[in-house]
C-alpha cells in the first residue's frame, strides 16, 4: 500500500472531507463529555434501555422547565451485556421529538420537544418537564401542563342572584400518535390530576411529534361519577345450561350480536324501545342500540314459555 493510500485511509477514518471531520470530532468531544462532564446524565427510554447523555439548563420558570439534551445517534446501552469492542457494542438510540424519557438521576420525566436540525454530529433537542400523567383508553401518558394563567373570576348578577363563571384554562403537550390523534378533538373530556377538563382546540401541526391541546375547566358531576363506578354483579351461567352469549355492556348506537347456547327453536325479543332487533334466527340475533342515553333492557329468548335473559 502506497503512502498516499495510507494517508487517504487515515483521512477517511477521521471523517473524510473537512465537514465530515468536523462532525466526527464534535461527536468525539460529546462522548468524552459523557464520561467527565458535570452535566452528564442517564436517560431511560420508553423501552427501558439506558444511555448516557448531556442535559444542559435552558430556561427555568414557574410555568415550565426547559432543558437541552445532547445524545449520540448510536451508543452503548448501559443495561445490556457488553458485546466485543466499544464500537461493535453501539446500537441505534432512536430518540426523536414526541418521545418521553426518564431522567434517572433526578427521577423526573421529560418530553423531547424541539430538535435542532442543524446539528449533524449527534441528536440535540429541547426538553420540557412532564409533571403530570393522564390516561387514554387505559394507556398512561406523561404530559407537560401549563396553567391556569387566569388571575380573576368573572361574576354575574341578575334579579338579585349572583354567580360566577368557570374560566380556568390549561395547555398540555402530549406525544402525537394514532391514539392521541383520535382521542383529542373539540369537546372531548379528560381528567388531569383528578379534575375534569374539556378540549377547546387541538394543534397537531406546529411541533414534530407533539400535539398541543387547549382545555377549559369543566363541571364535575359527583353523582354521575359514582354511578359509573358502580359495576353490577354479573352472574356467570353454567356452561352446560341454556344461556345467552354476548356483551353485557353496550354503547349508544352500537350494533351487537348475541347467540343462544344449549337451546333452540326459540324467538328473540327485547323488553323496551332502547334497542331493536334488526336480524335474527333461532340461534343468534343482531341488535341495534337506538338511544343515546344510559339505560338498560332485557334481551329475551322465549322457548316453550321459558325466558332466558340478560
């Protein structure tokens, strides 16, 4: 191998052209800082993998806590077994806007908010602290919450009656995915820290991977909440005896199907006008729920004057 070839190989190892060398040198500086810097921390991703990163202060206000993360695109996972040399053990980290990670040293959660696209050597982005957790379809999400910002209360008076209007408002940032996009729309309701809020506006366009949701204070109906919490006891029939198979709880305007087991030659009927039969035979029935209000009805399979119902 000629001296020119050797020099070319060394140049390629250092990153190639001038820009490539800048990028590689900057990445080397970051990896050294991950070992010795005061700002070196541990990020635990949603999949429980742990990586070293730099977290630098940015802005700290009562309304928000902003920081800046710097983390390689590829690095050694701290909680996996070592694989060969350092370079062979590196894997894709995959951190991106909209992700939430756990800052191990401070026991806090952070939302990756805005990426610095001009940074080529490593992933660099702004973070916002997530102090609260909400639940959507039994899935939990860590979210940034700002507000309320109101400092006064509007009062009304008419014919000697005085009352005030609810005027608190919130803004939240949450990870954008298929579930959150479908859930958040105008007038949908959600509880944050045990209090009800109603969605007024949804902004899914400004920030990558983030949905900005704006909410207004909503009424809390303790009686309705208590009724929802009451789950009636369900008697499970003997599997060998005649019984109807299907959903016990249905939603307004659902179309549901039921089957009769261990019986035949019967006729289906419903006990009131909250539901109607749209299709039936002697072994199954299809029912449409025709009311938007809560309630109950009996589904009856009449066979030789014997009633089997749910």
